C-alpha cells in the first residue's frame, strides 16, 4: 500500500483507492447478505507476522483506569468484536483491565489477537517496574492467568527506558517467553530514541508508539525504519485523547500535554464547530484518518469506556485517508509550531 520511494501523491492515491475498494467490497457483500450490515473494516498485514489486523483495535487502558464495571466491559468488548475489531491491547499494570478482558471475552479467544505489555505489576506489595529477566517472565505468567489464555499473540516491553533496553535483561526475559510458547511475537511499546534503538536491535516483531495530530515525532524518526525492518506498528493514543473537547485546561493530568500542544498548533479542524462534528470531516474523524494513513501503521488502538464508540469510529475510518492538502497542512503546521521537547509521549 505505501511502497518505499512512492511520492506522497502516489501514496495518497493508492491508499484512497484501497480504502474505497475495501468499503465498496464490504458494502456489496453487505447488500447481498444483510442490508443493515455495515461494510467490513479494512484489514492490514501486521509487519512480517502471520496476523492480518483490522485497522481499528481496542485500547485497554481506559477500562482499567476509569474503573468501567464488568457489565459495561462485557458490552464494550463484545460490541467491538461484533464491529469487526480483532486486536485487543492491554497491560498488566492497567489496574484490572486484563482481568476484565479475560472475563468478558475469554470464551471468544479465537475471534481476536491478544496483545499485552509486561514489566510492571499492580499487585501489592511489589507494585512498580521490574525489568529483570525473572521479573519479565513472572509478569507474563500473571498476564496469562488474568487473561484466561495459554498463549498471548504479542507481549510488549511496557515503555522501559533506553538504558534498560541496552542492559538487555528484559529482552532476554521476553525472548525466553517466546521460546517457551507463552507468546507468539514480541514487541516494544514506547517512543523516541528508545523506540529507535528497539527497532534497530532486530529483536522485536512489533512497535507500539504514539502517533497522532499532537504527536508526530515518530513520523520521521521511527516509522520509516519500522516499515523497512518489517515490524508491525500499533498506533497508541491515536485520537490524541480527543483533547479538542476541553474548553479549558483538562483536570485529567494525562490529557494536559496534548491539550497544551493543541493550543499552539491551533488546527482549524480542532478550533471551530468541527470540534463537535461527528462526521468523518469533524475533529475525531480527521485525527483518526490522519493516524491511519501514516506509512507503516497497522492498527489504531483507541481507548474508550463507551460501547457505542466502535461502530462510530469504524464509520469514521471507513471514509479513508484525508485529502492530500489537508494531510500536508497538518504536517506543515506541526513542523512550524512544534518545540524540541515535543517528543513522543509514553
Ligand atoms: N506506554 C504505553 O504503552 C501506552 C501509553 C498510552 C496508551 N497506550 C495504549 O493506547 C491505548 C489508547 O490510548 P489512549 O486511550 O490514551 O488514547 P486515545 O485512544 O487517543 O484517546 C482515548 C480518548 O478518546 C476518546 N474518544 C474515542 N473515540 C472518540 C470519538 N469518536 N470522539 C470523541 N472522543 C473519542 C475517548 O473518550 P470516550 O470514553 O468518550 O470514548 C477517550 O477518552 C490505550 O488504551 C493503551 O492500550 C499505551
């Protein structure tokens, strides 16, 4: 889809054709079987792995941190799988996210690819990071139990530092788990120079990194390299935490940095009536379509606690890539306004 050496125009034309073809094919299939059924979500190859992932996936942090109750998570995850999503991403330290996922869809394990992250524990009395080989192996064992499965599709090191990566013990633990058949593939979840080092090390099958309209460092720093080396790429924070929804500085600390960046970026689509426009040309649609069209991106894991979001977000992505001029204006604005410390947010 995004061949090396293609010009931006060719890339956009090619991807637009693919999106519309996928939508057309899905719509045709839907018409013959069930007039009310929405077109299928686009699937993409996940790097050099055997996985074909739907472009929209499930980010599991919110259900843990926001304390979604089990009936809501049951509804949320089953709605997501029914909408055609086939990636669920979580982490041991997202409070009880793994337990909730295991309970909600453990019985549908064959319907999705399960990604988690290791290296932390939320279990007292040892809460916090542990990047030793034994610590990583124990973290993965706990995840298997909580997720009610024998094997995870992808386990990622959860944003350890460049120094920890260079020390190598955490990587040894991860590769040992792969050798033991506890995980089929291994990845690094993180940003900036640590992500670059991880790709160059040749040890990982996948990279999870922040990619969105407020976080574009990776577009030149790591995405081309990840594509060249054949890593599957998961876009985390893909809708920039939807920070345009806040009229004033958010009380949620996690959203503050992107909100501050957005004030300076002052994109047209995030300032006027488009902030609340729920069409593909509103703020949410433009932000997700921007992330989805970055070369090498396989899947966007959007976080939510709302069961109705999956159908809405799938519909936004079905609109396909942004027009070239709009995409290029978002890149140009970023290049003009971004500061040296606007590095990838973990
Ligand atoms: N270091 C790491 O490894 C790391 C760090 C951060 C995130 N992650 C992963 O990435 C996933 C996603 O990150 P994230 O949740 O921080 O960021 P995100 O997906 O960019 O933002 C999620 C927020 O966007 C809102 N939203 C979703 N769809 C929307 C729509 N159509 N219109 C308006 N608002 C919408 C959600 O609110 P509603 O509840 O209203 O839908 C939610 O508050 C996480 O779950 C986690 O799996 C990993």
